[in-house]
C-alpha cells in the first residue's frame, strides 16, 4: 500500500470521510505516518479519535486495519499524522465493481464534459478511490481511448461547481432501461488528488 501510494480511508462521525495515504511505516518502533486529508474537518475528527479503522483497496482486494492513538507529527518538515501499527489486517478479495461508489439514479448531479470547443452532458455512474470511474453519455459523441476530457464541470445543488479532468480508457455501446442507446465510457481521473477527494466526498457523503 505504501509503495503503490494507495488511498486509505476512515469513516468518522458525523458522516466525515478521512481520505489519506501512507507516508512511512516503522515496523521496529511500531508506528505509521499518514498524510493529512485536504478536508480540514476530517483531519480534526481523525485527531480527536482514540482509534481509526482504515480501509484500502489494494491490488484487487479490500483491506481493513486499525491505527491507535492518532496524533500530529512532522516528517522532514512535512506535517502528518502518526498512528500505532495494527496487530492484524483483515483482507478480502473483491471484484472491482464492489470497490466503486455507485451514484443513485435520482441524484441531482449535472456533469458537463468538454472536448475541445464542444461540450455535452454526461452522467457519472460510479467512481473508485483509485480514480477509476464510468460515464454514460450520448452515443454520437466521438470518444475513444486516450481522449482527454479537461475541466468537466460537476454541479450539485448543495455545493459549488468544481472542475475535474478525465482520460478515456475505453468506450462501449449500451442500451439503457428505457431502450435508449448510450455510450459507456470508462475513465481515469487525472486531476490532483484534492479534486478526486472532492468528487468522492460528494458521492459518498452527500449522495450515498
């Protein structure tokens, strides 16, 4: 997880998502260092907890482990959070589909995608912590693997619009439940991690 720079998460009340990465593991002294989240309330909630239960999707499996006694420290001048190493790690093999966050069909989210000078509506159907997601859009839009979709605008009535960049990985044709034809577009989020965190926070906390 450390070498792959996998995202690790911890759910904290009330409905706060702490999204982080492992920075360093010290097996002899028994501690690990984690990055701060870009969401300040999540950092405050994490440091106020006696113990954190982390979850991580790593190489096709989902893992859960605890980190006791979170406290603020610094490493090479960089602020981070130190926790005790877990005494056990729970692992479970999963299909990728189970690791994604699916967006409810009634969710009032608009996504306007740009391709050059052209813009068109799309719907984000799911997104994973490693930045892989799926869009559904008009089948007449000429998308193909490698296409860069820059500054796609995500809008929700309860938050300010924000922009995110996607890179198309594959395109397939599907039939929607109402009989309409559409394109299923597999994408990778190529924006900074802070933007991916904002997208995940919107779908997990506001819409799930």
